[in-house]
C-alpha cells in the first residue's frame, strides 16, 4: 500500500485554496503549513527517539 498525496489531490487542495483564500495570501499560507508539518515531524521523531532510549 502506498501512502502520500497524489497529483489529483494536490490539484484539489489548490482549487479549494483559490476558492476560499485570497490569491495574495496563498504563498504565506503554504509557508505556514510547511512549517507546521515540519514541526510536527520533528516532535514525532523526538518522541519516538525518547521511547527507544528508555
């Protein structure tokens, strides 16, 4: 089973963003989302590392 976001899912997300968000705000919104995903991934990695140590 593969996981991840495919081409059509990305197009759907972009279409929804264009409908509900002003086009000028989209780059900032994407940056915020990327930062949040990065922080969550880092937190999960630290949590897993702590579980392995103990």
